[in-house]
C-alpha cells in the first residue's frame, strides 16, 4: 500500500499537469490506456492468457464504470485544487472502506478502531477549517465523488479476489477505463501535443506500478487495516505541491495532518495487537 500511494502520487502530479490542457474524461482515458500495455505484458508473462478470464464479469463492469467516474472526477478537482487539499478531501475514502468492510465483507471493527477512525475524520475536518475552502465548491465535491467511487471499487476487489486473479482484476479495470472514458471523451477529444508524450508515458508506468501494488494490498490484507496507509499521500501531495507549484499547506492543514497520521498509526497498532491476540 505504501508503494502504491507513492506511485499514485507521482501519477496524480502528472494528471494535474495534463488537466490544464485536456478535458477530464480524456485525461482518464489516457491514464488507462498508458498503463494498460505495461500491465498486460506483466499479466501474460507471469500467468499467461488463462489468468485474464473473468469469473464475475458484472463486477468487472462495475469497477470499470467506477474507475472512469473516479479518475475523471479526481482530475477535475486536481485542476482547481492543490494536491494537498485534494488529498485531504480524498482521505474520506479510507474511512468509507473501513465502514463498508463491516456490512459487505463481514469484517469486525472494534470500538477503539472506530474511535481512531473518528479522530482521523476530525483531522480531515481540521484540514478544511476555518474556511473549509474546497469542500462545497464543484472541485471539492468532485473529489468527494472520486473518494466514494474509490471506496466502492476497493471493496469489489476483495469480492473479486475470491474467484479472479490479480492479473484479471488489474488488466480489465484499465481496459474498461480506457475504453469507457475514451468513448465518452471522443466528441471533445483534443489532439495530444508532442511535448506531453513523455509525460503520458511516465503516468502509464507509475499508474501500472500503483495499480498492481494496490490490487495486491487489498487482495492479501484486511481492508480496514491497510486503508489508513492512504494517509501517507498527504506527505507526497505536500512535497509535490512545493516542488512543482510552489504551494505549501497552511497551519490548519498541518494540524489536521498530524491528527490524521496519529489516528492512522494508532489504528495500525490496535490491529497488530488484535492479530497477535488471535494468533499468539
């Protein structure tokens, strides 16, 4: 999960740079198409064509639709918000994953873990205060839509992993994302500039590495355990904002980040203690 967050943060910086020149749906299509060849080559090399079989194609189609909406919404928000602000809003996703893991995956979340999650949400609210800039704007709402789609998609991975391979889960998401977003973006398609070809290629590599890492994370780990590691994206967002756009978070963002990281670390500690108690 840590590797996935790092890769996706670098990819997001590239998406933010592209969003100035291309519509959100086209950027989403470029994201899927640029990563697909790398992921497909890896899938065929490691497991062969048979591993790409769809065991539950309706869930794959659902993930594809969620992926299109997630990336397009997030790109729309990234164009208008600093990465650190967008990530602060997106931190709702791990909380949603943990909440959804109870009714859908039948995972148990104890009162101390719920408390840590609530504190993490408080940290997100601190990041958005006192002005709450971005929360009720179109860009802020778009990021919240993306966070919801991400949470639902992450839960479907846990279900799909019971019948489908990691290769199938990853390849079909990117393929459906590229096709779906490409079809929707086609009427307003903007010709790709030559100076952006290398950037699209870099996005493809980072996205492929991140997609594989996050698929494996949710396939092998308990959703409510690994979700808090998403919080490390704030550090990446802050660093990239500073290096690429000369923007630094304000005091409220730093205070909220401290609460979020503390709650995430406590949640991890509680999960480790719980696991050791079950398997001494």
